[in-house]
């Protein structure tokens, strides 16, 4: 922070960013995307193919499901054995807690896999919407388009160096100098 004593010092002046500046950078950035839309669409289609390839996740989910099923059966047997056979309760509890931890780890990993699938589906949908928007854009923008802004921009951050960072709804990030 600058004190009153130094308020005229160049290092203490806060840069001003005006709405028109942001709009101009948006138009310039969108026009760059529109000019390269064929390459950009091809890149996104490749990313979408990767996002929809769930083979590794499906295999791991199957393995974790089998692990959870096996451990659930071991827990059931452990409890039944404790109910019918006299045992040292400390040993039993130790064994039970170990099995329970194994089961919880498998089910937790299954939840993480499902969350990954959901996140991938959401990203895929956003990318498909972005591709459709690019495909439906016929020419370069000549002025700011609020509808296009609302359809494509998730967030805008002004960086310390004065550049503007766009976070697009498709997950992509772009930093543009003013």
C-alpha cells in the first residue's frame, strides 16, 4: 500500500482498466479463435476423444468393485467367526479395523472414479458447445457481442502485468496483453 507521502510515486499508481478495453480484448481474442477455428475444432475433437475414452477408468472401477466385494465378504466372515468362536477381542478388532479400512479405501476410490467420469462428461459438453459456437460463427466480429461473451467466458482476471486472463467455459485459459 502507498502512504500519502508517496501517492504521486509511479509505483503507487493503480492501473485503470475500462470496460471498453476488456471488450476490445475479447473481440480481438475471439477473432483470433475464429480465424483458427478449423485447427481449434480439430484440437477439441481430439481432446473430446480422450475425455470419452473411459477404458482405464472402467478397468480400475471393476477392480475396485471386486476388491470391495471380496473385502465385504471377509468382513462378514470375520464377524461371523467372532460370534461363533471364542477369540482374543483385541486381535479380532485389529483384523476387523484393517478389513474395514481396506473396504473404505476401495469404495472411496470408486467414488473418485465416478467423480472423474462426471467431470469429464461436463468438460466434454462444454467443449461441444464451444465447438458449435465456433462452427456457427460466420465472420470476424466487428463489435462486442454480449451473447457470445455470456456463452463463452467463465471468468476474467486482470493480471499484475496488465494482461487480461480469460477462463473460457470450455476449460481453456488465455492470457492476452493489453
